[in-house]
C-alpha cells in the first residue's frame, strides 16, 4: 500500500468543492449529536431556536430558573385580591376561550362575585371563529363556543387585568417580552392542573386533532375548577 496515498475522506475533500465537503461534515456532526443527545435536550434546543432577540434570553432565563429551583411556577398563585382575570393563548380560538367560558359558568354559582373574566390571543386574527374541534369538544362539556370570536390581546386589556394566565412557555415569553411592566401579573394556568398532571404547560391542541382537543379541555376544566375553588374563599361570604 502506498503510504502517501490520501484517505478516502481526504480524497473527497480534494476533489469536492470545499462548500460541499464542509456541508457534509456539518451534517455528519449534526446527525451524531442527535444520536447522542437526549430527546428532551434536542427539543429544548429546537424551541430555543424558534425565538429571536429578547425572547431567546427570556426563554433561557425562565427555563434555567425553573430547572434549578429558584422559581416554582407550579406553586405560584395570584393574590387573593385579584378580581380581573384574562386567559391568553396563541390565537384565542381554542384554549383561552374555553377557559373564559368555563370560569364564567363556575362563577355563576357564586353570588356577588364581582369578578370579570375575558380571553385574548397574543397573535389572534380578530373576529375569527372558534376552531371546529374546539366547538365540538366544548359542546361535550356543556359549553357553547359557536358565537365566540377571537380578540387580540392589547395593552389596555393587560393594564386593566389583575391576573393574566398563560397556557405555555411561548405565551409566557411573548407576554413578558411585550408587556414587561406586567410581569407580576403573569401566571401559568397549568399550576392548577393537579398533582397527576406533571407538565406545567398546556400545549396547543391545534395540531392534535379532535381527540387531542378533548384531552386538552379536560385539563382546562380541572384547572378552572381548582382555580375557582382557590379564589372562592377570598370572595365576600366565601
């Protein structure tokens, strides 16, 4: 064997354009990393890359503080004096309108409640109807979303609210980046999902089909029941 003969990889590097060779190397490293890194780490990296600018640093800060235990959103609760609640999700066509309807129904049984409830979307198309899966899943829980129309979250709504509930980390990050002055009002609704629900986020069922929407609404129903139970004792006569 000729000791001076280049290896196959080196030979390819000689005959291939440098850009093509570098691209193959990068793809190889990426594939190796995907095989070595746990799925949860890869998902976190992918989620981090969906953000830009200040949202990236906010997301990283939130995840790190939660991971090392300096914050515990599962145990974070709004003040007992709160009387104005806003539920926020991406488009205000699935999760947040259901929360609004569920909470209004639950509060109807409490006299002199003096509580206002609304919902909005951080990226809503105003006037858009509730998703058909949402309408169907809500109907099974005795709620009608047929007349719901999406509303875009505004600074006025944020300023008037005592509490703003986010459904997932994307909602939380966008709230904190757009309305930094309201950071003490922002809470995660998943904190009310109960001990059996290990996640903090209540993920968007938009890509989960009708069955996934039903599952999501069961979680939301539990959250609202627990939320109303927790605040009912703070109300007059509670």
